[in-house]
């Protein structure tokens, strides 16, 4: 974000944490903020509206982590982790891709995890969501490369 901002790009930050967004505005005057849940249709559409329907780079970075084991995870936790980690990037990408196609291309960067690549003992919802995000990334990359859209996933380890 810092490099884009320093380079003069219009930067939009979205989060449900208004206090955090306001501190970001203090550090980077001029960025636009959206106080919404990015894993909802309303949140995704608000980002598009605030962008004036022009997005060159989309970074899907919102995520929830749970560290249960299969027999302990509650269904509501499963649903929420999948919603934020997988449905959110789907909703945003689905709305951004037509804008990128219209403007001749763009870049979508998804934040995955080493859990996108392999499973571990804990975090069944997190692992499933990040594996799904890998599949979504590969699908978008294959389906839209000829339209000038690159879609990649970054898979950091434990941070």
C-alpha cells in the first residue's frame, strides 16, 4: 500500500474496524476508506462505488484464523471463516474483473498461506478456505490471462 500511495495511486482501504481505518487515514492523508465487511455483497459493491468503477490492482487480504481440530470446530465458526477467507475474495474479484477487462487489464493479488499448499493438524476451516482460495486464484488466472488480468496468490508462513 505504501508504494502505491507514494506513487500517486488512489488507494482504498476497507475494513470493519473504523478506528484502524481512521489511523490509516492519519498516516496517509488522501486514501479512501470503506467501513464495511468486504465479505458481503454490500461491502464489495461499496468498494466499487468508492473506486469510481476503476480498479487496476485488487489485493484480497481480509482473513480469519481458527485453530481448532475437526471434532471441536463449531459450524458457525466454519461458515464465518469460509465466508471471510473465500467468499470475500470471490465477491470482490467477481465485481472487479469486468472493470479490469473494460480497461484492458489489471492485477488481483490474493493473500493465501502455507495452508493453501498443505494441511496441518489444526484449523480445518482455515485450511479449507485457503486451499479454496488457491483454486479460485488459479481459475481466475487461467480464465482471464488473455484479457490482460494477472491473478496471483502470496502464501506466507506463520507470521
